[in-house]
């Protein structure tokens, strides 16, 4: 799949959600899990999505044109310093997004070094409950010794309650997992168009 990615638009409320004939693939994960770095890795561009050391930076849905599909970067969840009202606002935006956008696939991101949080487990339950196809992505694999990545990825998959084959270990630093993630995206695009042709 040839990718030429560019920024499209951002939405701070459901009124701003992008209407498109292309399949939408969303990137979800808690604050500071590496969503922007993951998106930049897929795009092969260092600064397509803005990265920050400050958690909770993405407070809206950011849309990027990836050619065959549109990628939606969702606000990070579980940011402790955000006020209750702001967390509720993000939660409502996320729920509206999944209810209205007809998402073809979700890349659900988790830091490979840590056990999943309560919010991480809620996200996986949510995706299963609404039968939204997803791939679990273990980010920051370069932070572990190479021999630790595979066993830790299997451990994380078990903690999330998913099959080990449904989790892709990635590193934005080394490009690890990029091809596998793009393969999942390509499969999601094929399924989307097969369904629309029926």
C-alpha cells in the first residue's frame, strides 16, 4: 500500500466530524502512549502528527488523508491532570465518534512496558461490545531488550484478553511493526469496499 499522507481537518465536536466515502481507521490510546509517533511512522513523515512530551495534548479528533483511507487520531484518554468536566467532554466526543463515524478499523495503542490500565481494558471491552474490528498495538518496543519484546507482547495480549496474533509490537524509532500495521489497514480497506459493494 503506497501512502502519501496529509492533514485534513480537526473536529472539537460531532458537528465537525468528517464525512467521507473512504474507510476511516481510528487510532486510540491513553495520553502519552505514542499515538502521534505511531501515525508519523505509518505515514513515513516525521512531523505529520504533532508529538509532545505533555500528555493530553490531543483534545480533538484530527483527520489525516492516507490515500486509500482516512486516519482519525482520537483524544488520549486517562489523563490524570485533566479536570472532571474535560474528561467527560472527551468521553462524550469519543462515544459520539464511534456511534456516528462507522469506523472500519481501530488501532488501539498500549505501552509495551506497562500493564494495561483500567481505561485500556475498558477500551478493549468497548470495541468488543460494539463489534468494532481492531488491532492492539504495543508501542515503544525499542525501550525493551530485543529478547524481551516477544514474551512481553504475549504477556500484554493475555492481560488484554486477546490472542497474541492480534497484537503488533511497534517502535516509531526503528520502524518495527510498520509493515504489519499497514497490512492490517489494507485488509480493513478491502473489507470496507467489499461490504459497500454488496
